[in-house]
C-alpha cells in the first residue's frame, strides 16, 4: 500500500510540474508577444521625391521673386502590426522661416508593415518674402533652399481592439536648382 501511495504522489508531483512548466511557458510567450508585437511605434513621414513642374525666378536685387509648381511624393512608413489611420493635413513649405506655399495630404490609411505613398502638389511663391535680403543672392546663385513641414495626427489600430493615438512629423529640406529647374538635394530628418 505504501508503494501505491508513493507512485500516486509521484504522478501528482509530475502533473503539478507539467502544469507549472506550461504556465511558465505561456507567460513567456505572452510576455514576448507584448514586447514585440504590441509595442506601438510612431510611423515615419518623409518626402520621397520632389519634382519641379514649373519655375519662374527673378533675381534682380530690386524685386527678387519666384513662382514654383512642385509635385511631391510623401511616404508614410508604418512599422506596426496594425494599420495607421490618419487625418488630412497640410505640408507647409517655407523659405528662411516664412511660409511660401502649402500642399494637402489627404486622409488615408497606411496598412500594417507597409508604406503608403501620397502625391502632393503645391504652388509656391515669394509674395511674402520678396523683401528678404538673401533671396536675390540665392536666386542668382541658382540654389533656392526650402523647408517642408507637416504633422499627421492619427491612430494605430491593433487587432481592431487597441487604438493608440500617434503623431508623425515630416521635416525635410529641399534644395532647388533654379537654373536647371530641378531638385538636386532632398534631405529629411
């Protein structure tokens, strides 16, 4: 009879050991899932390319001016396991801190682990910066430096249950060659 009690106690201990090992394994799996899948990252917004459709520039020292029609490709890179749904926004182009034009980013959704591409057109002009002392020298040298800024507000949706607000910022510098009428340097932070 003692032999039977000893065997049943071993079986019971082995059963508890397997249950404890299963609970520990499930805890590790859940912990890894939370650490790697459920971590919500801020999507990245960049200007992928900028094309100059038309450009007119006057570099005279008395009244320097420019008018530029550009077509830009904005990319929203979503690294999350859920989609990023964002509201419409504006890309603001500026010269030396003064706004020279805007383009509209339409409301859209970037799918999970994908990059959403959006075409943005903008008309830029120097009406507000004509009195800037450096505009004439920049235009005569053929190098017009513009900055582009945008903020996308939206939510990352994980498994249609978890929704987390995230704001993505676009901050790029565009160097336009006014003589060749092309963008020769495009850098984004």
